[in-house]
C-alpha cells in the first residue's frame, strides 16, 4: 500500500519535473509537448481508469501549485479530460491499436486545450477584444504544433510499449489469410 503510494508520487513528480524543467526549455516546436497528458492516455489504456485518474489529479495539483492560474484550474481540466477520454476509450474505441491511441491522444489534447482556455476566459472575464486570439494564425499554429508533437510522442510511446508488451495491437484491422 505504502509502496504504491510512494511509487505514484514519484511518477507524478518525475513527469512534473520533466515537463517543467526540461520540456519547457526546448525549442518552440518541442516545448508544446504535453508529456503528462500523453503519459496518462497510455496509463489509461494499460492500467485502467482508476490509476489514470489518481495520477492525473496528482499532476493537476502539482501544476496548480506551480502555475499562476487560480488554484484548481489544472486539476479540473485534467480530471475532465481523463473522464472524457475514458468515455471515448470505453464506448467508441474497441481495441488497443495504434490508431485508437492516436485518436485518443488527439481527442485528449484538443479537449485539454479547449477546456483550459475556456476556464481561463471564464475566470478572468475576458473582454470582447481579447477573443481576437482565436482569429490569430500564430495561436492556431501553436495549437497545431502541440497536437503534432503530442501525436508523434504517442507514436513513439506506442511502439516502445509494443516492443516490451503485447497488450497493444500495432494495426487497426488485421486481415486473415485463408490458405
């Protein structure tokens, strides 16, 4: 019991330190990597909803302490993202294929960014003039590069996990040959 708790805290702390200390210092394209979100999507697929939810709430609290946003924003956004991702994984994605995890990663990234910006706009009572960011090309390029780098990271994670475990299927549909 205590070993699991300590291991969970170490995983959360490790992901937090890598995200804040290493990834934030990378060049512009790579700093958009959301390592904890990609990791929790794979934890959701490997170990189930409860484990992913506990770890995601833990990392949300770490980011709440670290960020200048009001306390609880990251925890709420990560919680809703994991719950919606689990709903998608349980009800619509029937297998653990590469395509399923790429779709789930893209869905989680899009939901995370939409919810984060929505909560921040609602909390800070953004004026009408500040909504112009949604019409800015740089904003969408940044979101697109974040989605692309997260999908590439999910692709690498998938093949690394597939090399060590056979829980995932490397193809979406396999054709059986009749001989």
